[in-house]
């Protein structure tokens, strides 16, 4: 059974200011997602599941269906505010989506095999997909998940703060903990993150999550329970988000599971801010010039 690729593409793109998921960066108008899907197909993934919002489903499908037909199976899942609440109420003033963990949960009915999770607007690299497929095909099980680890210094934006899951890793490349740091940036040459307690320095070679996970399909049942607990606990906190690291921490702490951190040599790049776009385009152009990708992916 071939693994599935789950792409989180329901983001509101609030910081970027447009529908960055479908913006073209490649020579033939390819999106960052196109390169991820192309790499996934080459690595042996058999299906791609897009997590999107209903309000842009029509234009999204019109963009991807023609070029992917016959190359990989596709499914579409909608992340809506009331998805998987199962009787619970959306807090009256809440407008923010529930977060990445909830987005993954929304794929429960269509993912029945080991699967990888990625963001729509991040470029992960060929090596990362090869390693993810290897893990999902050969090592993934009910007690063993994985995450692709990137060096923090290679994942920052020059144009503002970013959100990263900072990993603590043991000598066997097992994840000890992962903490979502929602405001990381470089200040006077020092990588810093901010939280309620102020500013803190963090090592430039820290292993960080760029939301490239490898999961067994058994994770959905537990995730649904966790999400319900989260919603009940955060009725007053209308900006609280149910991040994937919450699922990972629970898996390790209460389910007896372990998560391998798989290092990659791939260079990450992505679009958090509009000002990042020229850098991303230049990076893609170089990959095409170096013949990592053809000038037109889908011809």
C-alpha cells in the first residue's frame, strides 16, 4: 500500500495578503505545492489529499485536477470551523481556524494508510520526500511516527518572525519534546523567540519542525478525543490553536509512542510574507537550472 500525502492548504494567508497556495513561482507557473507533489510522486506516494476551505474549492480544483489527472490519486477535504466538533459549539467570537491538528483530523474519513503531512506553502526538497516515503513504507506503525528535522537557521525569513516547532532530540534521534514557538526571528545576529516570559535565545542549529510529519492512520481516533478536550478547555481563549505538536506530545507522553527525527540535507524555503516571494522564485529558478526539476513539471 503506497503512502498518502496530506497537504494543509486551508490557511487564511493573513500575513501574506493573498491566496499564496496557488501563486505560481516556477517557469511554467508552478506553485510550491506542485513541486512537493512532483517530489512525492517520484518518492512513491500514491495519493494526495488536499485540506482546503469550501469557499475556494472550485478554483483550487480547477487549478490542480487537469495537471494531476492520471499521475496521482486526489481527494479534497474541507476544514470548516464546525468540523469534528460533534455537538460542541464554536465560541461566538471565534474567527481563527482551529489549527494544524484540526486540519489533519478533517482527513480522518479519507486516509486509511500511513501518511505524511506537509504545509502547502513550504518547499521541503527531494531528499525529505525520499526519506519520508522510506519511513512510511518500512518503519511506521501504531507506536512509531516520524518528523523531518530542519536546521533552524535555514528556515527563517528576513522579513518578519516565523512560527516553528523547536525539537529536543536525544542521542538516538528520537524526539524528546517539541514546543511551538510562534514568534522566532533573528535580532543582532542572534536567533530569538518571544513568549509571555520575554525574549529567549535559541541555538541556530536546533532541529525544527516545518510540519513535515509521518503518521500511522491509527492517530485519528486519539486526535479526535484530544481535539474535543482542547475545545472544551479553550472556550474563552478564541485564539488558541490545536497544533500538531499537541498530538505528538500526547502520543509520546500517554500513548507510549516514539517519534523519530529524520534529518534532511534539503534546503527549506517558503512564503510567509509577500517580501519572501522573490527569494522563493530565485530558489526555484536555480533548482530548474541545476536540473533538479524540468522547466515544465507536468508536460
